[in-house]
C-alpha cells in the first residue's frame, strides 16, 4: 500500500511539474511576442569584403583592422602569385553607442587617408514593433596625398561618399544587403565629378563560425559627348567583384577573399578597379580585426 501511494505521489508531482513547464513556455512565448527584439549578427564584421556592412563596432570598444591585398594571381611563380606585392590599409573603428560608430584609416594606395561615420536609421526587429529591414547611413571622406608633377589642387585630392546600407537577415543562414552610393570626386582624370554606384552583397553561413560572402558594385555609366560621339568615363576599369569567407575565432574575425580590386578606400574600389576576373587579374587578400574593450558593454539579445 505504501508503495502504491508513493508511485501515485511521484506521478502527481511529475504531472504538476510538466504542467508548470508548459505554462512557463506559454508565458514566455506571450512575452516574446509582446516585446520588440532587435535582429543582430546580420553580417560577421563591419565590412563585408571591401564595402561596409550594417554592423557597428561594439559600444565603447575599439577595433584595429588590418586589410591586405596581394598582387594579381596571374603574375605566376615569378611573383609567387602576387605575394611579392601588397596594398595595405590600417584602420581604427570605435563604437560610440549601439547606433553609431566612427573610424579612420591609412592606405598605401595613393597614400590615402580616410575618415568615416556610420549611423543606424532603422534596425530590423521582431515582435510588436517589428521592422523588416535595417537601414544605415554611411559618410566617408578620403584624401590622396601622392606627389604629382604638375601639382594638383587640394580640392581635386578629396573624395566624398554617401551610402545607404539596406540589409535584411532572412534567417540564421542567409543575409543580403543593397548599397546605393553617391560619390563626389573632382580629380582631373574624370569627365564628371559625381558618380552613382549600386552595391549588392550576400552572406551564407556554412557553419556556426564560417560564412561565405559575395559582393558586387555596379557603376552607372557616365558618358560625355565629344567630336566623335560619346565616350565612356569608365572605359579603362571595371566593376568590383569579390568573393570570400569569414572565420570567427573568438576576439576577432578573419576574412579571406579574392577580388579584382586592390584599393580599399571607397573611391579606389568603386571607381578605380583596373583588373578583371575575365583575364585572371585577381587579388588574394585578407581582413583581420581585433577588438579592445574600452568600457564594460551591456549585453544584447540575439536570434
């Protein structure tokens, strides 16, 4: 009899515990739908490959970024497939808060210096006040410090770019971004000083810590009439196309990629990519970042 009552008591407690867990799950589900949750980790880094992503440096943290592009692969064994040559950019990026970051860098390409800020206009979210997309604004300026003979004026050395970064994390595997860009540059080699470029990029997760990225920038053709008709402003260079992988290794993200662009500031890879995938003039390169925490950061929810 005691054994029978013991079994009944265990069954009663089990049923009660199960019911309580089910009730807790229902309450949590209701709470989740009644809250707004920001969608995070659309991309793994603040850069997709060359171009910016919607990701920001963590609030109150400083990121040191090393970007490296070797020479063209089709140079062959003589240059060890481009390893004898390199274009480098060193930069710092600081997260002011969860909506804004700033950064600066220096490139060996044209001995350029650049500075930028990126700010969130709208963040993709789930829940009551859900938003289907993330929209960020980027402003970047760079200056070419090469010595020219004859000299060019200061105004012609500076370029400005305005970008909207429009992205969506479709699911845990796939994200994409559209990047309309307006660039101003008064350098004498161009027939115009205003250029419009459309960027398209995507990320696909191959595993929890490895992602495949593809990035393409299409420059709208600018034409100028002369005595023989219309000439193309971009007749001597190409649209930027890059493919790579991101490897997340706790504390930093290591990016390996192939691209027909060696410059790493916006004016360089958007307007001055003079290599082509079709003839094998492709650059192997990498980006690596290291994050340094300046202050304690608040935790954030992810999905």
